[in-house]
C-alpha cells in the first residue's frame, strides 16, 4: 500500500536528494585531478573529450536526485524508504571511491575492479524501485549507460597503460 506523503512534506525529499547529489558531485570533483599523471595516460580512441565529463555528470546527478525524490514519494512503506536511502548512500560512496582510486591513488586497475560494484549499485537501485516507480527507474538509465561507458574506458586505460604502481 502506497503511503502518500502530505503536501508539506513533498519538498523535503527533493531538497535532501538535491543536496546529497551536490555533495557527491563536489566530492567527486575534488577527487578528480586532471593533471600531468592523467594527461600522460594513453587513452582509448572512443573516449569522449574531457570537456564532456562535467556536463554529463551534472545531468546524471540531476537525474539521480530527481529519481531519488520521485521514488521516495512513491515507496510503498517506511522500510522501503530506508532501503532506498541505503542503496543511494552505497551508490554515493562507490561513486566517490572510484574517483579516489583512479585519480588520487592513480590506480586505474583498482578503479576497474571497483567500477563493477558501482554499476551493480545503480542496477540494484533500478531493480529496487522498478515495481513502484518506473519513472524513477528510467531517470537512472543515463547513469547506468554512462558508467557502462566508463567501464569500457577504464578497461582500455588499464590495457594501454598497466601495470600500475602505488602512488604513495
């Protein structure tokens, strides 16, 4: 049974989801260093230009925040809402961890292992909300596709540049 939220409480999930998405985006940006090490990597020919990544991630985070807010309002019960929050929190942690591994620790090989878990966390979110919010599920599709491309780029980067040594 879907427990509708009172109208005065419908703005709260939107604000929280938007703030959370901004925090993850800022953290990811702080962990991303497009410096000499990154510029020295051989990149696959199919990798989009670096200038595409900022706008792409901005749209992805907007869609993810919208998905969170829509799903929150359509969850069937409180337990489902907490489960949804936990899945989004796991996804946020994995998203930030990838940037840490790839850019700060300069370990694309470790990031390649981790990005599979990031992809699975997006798929889990979509699976968890598909029964009560197909719209929220659809809003995460660009995220899943972008991370799928990231996996291919990450894999090719490891193949072109490995093995990697610990940066510190």
